[in-house]
C-alpha cells in the first residue's frame, strides 16, 4: 500500500500539468465555447482521442496515468488476498498442532510404551532440529517430540478441529510444570525424571558461598529485587543459616535443659526465638532448584567450595562436583585463630581445646561445662569476656571453676579506656570468674589427665578444658584459584566500593576488606556489618550498583545488666573522652530489648536515620568522673581531633546519632555538649 501511495504522489502532478497545458493552447482562443468545443476551449476530439498534433501528447499521459493506478490497485488487492490466505493457513496449522498435543494421560501412556527408546531419542532429534515451525519455537522445544516420533496420536486428533481452543490451552500451559511429577504417578515405571535430577544442581544463577549471616542477607535481598531468582547457598556446616551472637550470649542463660537441641532461647526481654533465620520450610531442596517455577533459596549443607574458575564461571566442591553460576558471592567469614603453643602441645591438649565459632562448638562446650571441674578461657576480648561471664554465672549452681587469662591489663583492654577496662574486670569477677590479667602463655602441656598452662611469669594454671578466644582469621582459601587480591594489612578479599572483587564476583561479611570513605580501608567482624554488606551485595548482584557507605555497629553484653554498643574505630590506643551519668533501671540490655523487641539490636538500628537530635538541657557533670561506678555514658575516640569511634555504655537505641557524628567528620570543641545529643542525663 505504501508503494501505491508513492506512485500516486508522483503521477498526480503529471495529470494536472497536462490538463493545464491543454487549457493554455493559443489556437483555441476565447471562442472555443462558441465553436462547440469542450471546456477551456479544447476540442472534443482532443479530449477523447489522442489525435495528431499537440493534443495527442496530453491524451497519452492521461492514459498512462490511469493504467499505472489501475495496475497498482490490482497488485495491492492480490497482495492482500495472498497475505490473508497465508495467515489463515498458518492459523489452521497452529490449531491442528495444538489440538494434536497429548494430554497428561497420553504422556503417561508414552512412558509405558514398549518402545521407550524412540521416545527417549526424541529430545536428541529435536535438539538437532529445534525449530520445525518458525512461528512457535517454544512449544516445539517443550512437548511436540512424542507427536513427531509416534504418528498414531497425531492421526487420531487432527479431526477434532472444532474443539474449542480455550479448553485445550490450559493443558498445554500446565504441561511443563507437571512433566517432572507425571512419571512418579505411574505404578509401572519408577520416577525416572525425579531420579535424574542431580543432588547438586549443575547450575545456579545466584551462587552464595558460605552459610552465615551475610549469605542469608544477600539471598533475601536478591529475592526481594528478583522474585523469581534461583539462589543456591553452599555451606560446609550441617546447619541452615543462623545468627552467631546468641551462641555466646543468651543461649547460656536459658533454663531449658534441651537448649542444645532446640537452639531456642529467651531474650533479655523474655521473648523466645530461634537462632535460625528461617525454618526449613522457607527453603527449597537443591534438587528442586533447577525446576522450581517461581525460583527460591536452596541450601547445600556439608559441602565446601575448594576451587573457583572465574573465567568459566564455575566452582568445584570438595567431592569434585562442579557448579556453574551467573553471579557469585563469597561470604566465607573466618575461622577461629589458635595459638601456636596450643597446636604444638599435642593431640591430648587439642582434644581438650575448643575454638568457639559454630553451633557444634556451643554444644560441645555446654556438655563439657556440665562434666568437668574447671575451664580456662584464653583471651580478654569480646568473645572471651562474654563466655567468661556466661560460664561464671553457671558456676554459681555447680562446682565449676572458671578462669580467664589475657595479656592486657583488663577485660577488653584493646577497646575500652583503661579506667573502664578495669571497672569491667571487677564486674566479670563478680560473675564468679577468676580473672588473671597481664598473663602471657609460654607453653602448654598435658599431665595427669589435665592441661597445664605455663605463664611467662612462672605461674601455672591447671585446668580440665581450654577455650581459645584469641581472634578470627578471615577465610581466603579461594583467593589463589580465583585470582583475588588479599589485603596485606587487614586480611580478607579487597573489594571496590560496590563490594565487587572481580566481574560477577562479590564479597561480603567478615571476609571483605572494603574502603570506608571516612575511616579508610577496613575489615569488620561483626553481625551488623554482615547484615548490611550482605544485603548490599545482593542488591548489586541484581544490578543496583550501590556503594557501601554504611557505618556498621557492634554490641557486647556481659550478662543482662551490662552492655554496650560501638561504632567506628574503637581502639584504646587512641585518645578518648568519656562522659558518664548515673544509670537507672532502664539502662540495661534487658530494658533495651524490651523496648526494641529484639535481642539482635542491629536489626532495628540499621534501618534508622538520625534526624537532627535535640540536645538535652540538663547540665552535664564533669567528664571522666573518678569513681568506681560508671553507670552509663558515651566514650568518644579521637584521631586528629575528629571523632572516629563512639561507644555507648549502657546507652541504647541511640546508634543513628553516633553514626551521624562520625559521618560528619567535624572537630568539636566541647564533647560534653555533643554528649547531650544522647540524652544521657535524663531519667
């Protein structure tokens, strides 16, 4: 039709010009009408016949014009007729093909056919010639193979052309989703398609290495942005993703004798919850991941990734199984650091040593604490002090002796100022713990069925069981095979601002060494960082391209009555300024969880944003009060007169304010005025 219109536009001016030329012929003059001529003085002969002379040219052009227009109209009609007829034929063929498809019962009869080889060969034949019908390639790939290989069903069903298409279409649409389960309903043949599904899927669009907090946060973020995403988590632990903080906190204060089996605990506010993020029903099995129509999250437990092929986008497991991926997250966390003197002490000492990290470690230590007479904890940091308080409180109801030794002058001496560290040490002693500060381990030996710890000052600690809580080593075993860079100063995989290590590979949690725009390159080993970095990595794996700017926080509780939250760089070697006030009954971890409704306080803190807080008008007492009771307060850590870290001591639900102060990066002439932002002087 477009061609006809273009021809018309070209020829119409020719007709108009020829007519105008005839009107301007001088021979006719103005007397044409009186001489019996036609309009414009043109003789009738000149208008109707192509006579000789000048009149003949105009008549020929008109004839040419009408012939072209007529030919174009005839051609357009022929084209339209052939197009409509072709569409009708293709429509009839499509209806015949749809009505010829086998129903669910017919598919079952094919499987039971005495000639399974021909049916099994159909997919191979189809793979060689995947598109016999260009108009509908997807249905041809899914189900027409039995029709091509077994002509009998095709001959039986074409006659049903008058059957309404609406009645047959639902069967066609449901066929792909039901194909794996159809053979299982047959009694004569086993569930061959179900048995053919691999225990380990060969491909995972989103592969998450590690089963901790960061992996679960990433999986949840991926599914939020891509509801149909198929996510596979591979973990070397036998458990589903769980939170680690309760292992050294609330679980030890449970009155339930079966707590090691249920792994449920009561928070400080009395509410009960499980350490697992989601029940097993939340996940799908790895076998179902490839065929799940709506995607899902599958967890492959008890398997470890030992090699990465970043060019081939695949990994190798410890049983030599390979899994390919589109996007991959490394969230392998870390492994507890051990002491060389313990490793050199021999097998007997190692069998009586716990490196606390996993659920199994909690179960073992809980059993040991009920069967031995003494336990010694080496380490005075967060984990060591939390376990000391937990075991010390348990010793009040038994004859268990709990000893804690560390090289610093007081508990958490690398984090807290010396005056606050000493106060904390006295608090730990009141929990029933024998604290031995400034104690350096020289050697460890086994004698008379007990572990002998020899200190450099000549003292010897004899114990039945040893707990090493001396830090965490980031797990970077995949760095060599994957060609990933490991930071020489902080450890962990170096990543960019979007937590990306290489193309299609992201890192989150304890194993990520990231660049902090305010505090420089860092590596953080805390729950809140695992949540936020995992969530951001998941978003970026789905195309968000967001930078990591979050200032993560961490918290530690020495029982239900003393706790603190911290953010930024908290290093006791930095200058500090502390502002304290008298504590009330509301200034405890127990009260904080009653208000927030969760013992994992970062879950509520990470979603809040500071909104220009109003400072308290209550006069502040002098900073650093020289007394034995530090009820509640704020400790500022300074570098070049700028606040780079803050500890909120028995002050809760104020972390967004602290985060904003560090983000601003300003110098403050009077930190007592800054402390008023936290309203610590109000009851």
